[in-house]
């Protein structure tokens, strides 16, 4: 799934790795505008700790063939 910024299409990429630092908790504070539903607040959250921020983003599509948890390589977005 690519993102469109202005007229430029940004391919999917990995820019960092994080470790989960908490259990799931509820917080309805808005932290960003949802592109699909402006009233959505995404209340189920977790705390993350950065492990590594990549200086050069990693192209995600090139990883899909190697990821075993993605059964349908053509419709990979449903696995994420």
C-alpha cells in the first residue's frame, strides 16, 4: 500500500524498529487525523521504545517474498 503526498507516490518502507514496552491500554486522545474516518481516535494503544532508526529507509515490497507470515504475497496488506 503506497501513500500519496501531494502528487508524489511514496512506496511502503520501513524507517525504524521498535520494541513493545507496555500492555494494551485505552486512551481516546487524538494523536493524528485519520485519513479514512475523521472521528476515529484509535483508543487502543501500546507504548513503544525505539530500537533503531534507519538512516536509509528499507523498501518493504522487496521483503514480502521472504516474510513467512505473509501467506498471500499478492494481497500482502491484509497481513500487516
